[in-house]
C-alpha cells in the first residue's frame, strides 16, 4: 500500500455517514411545516371568548417584546448567541406559536380586531 491509500476507505465511510445524517435531518426540517405548530397544543384557544382572546393576545405580545429585549441584550455579551439559542429561543418559538393560534382563533370566532399594541408611556420618546 502506498502512503495514503489505507485511510481512503474509512474517510469515504465517514463522508457517507455525514451525508446520510445531513439528508435525514434535512428531511426532518422539510416535514416541520406539515406538522403544524409543535409548540402549542392544537385548538388550545378554541373555547376562549373573544374578550379572553384579546386579553391573551395583549399579554402574549408583551411577553414577545420582553423576550426580544432579553435576546438583544444577550447578543451584546460574550456567548450571547448560545444563550439565545439555548434559553430564549424555545420560549420565543412557543410565544410566537401562541400568537399565531390566538390570531387564528380570533378570525375563526369573528372577533373584532384585537386592540393595537400598548402605546408607549408619555414622555418616553422625548429627548432630554
């Protein structure tokens, strides 16, 4: 055997295994849309009244804003992207899924338009 021929077969096996794994995971990602929303139970909000849906929308939107602020703040530090991925991202996905389902439930029940986002506090945007 010449110098590099003995390592060729294990290298091909590793490459094949890597490609197989990547293909399998790619298939999982493609089927994610077919599953719908894995973060929220289906029809979780179907028994809520329009007033309750509106209240949940406001509180869930507030939670989404809080999470965005936390994620932005974490991104400024060392290891921020890892913190976001491990700590905040799952909560953000659940919150966004809940918002989507709350909006769908409001449309299905023909609820009036949800209230707009809370107005900023007076004087918050004024320069000093």
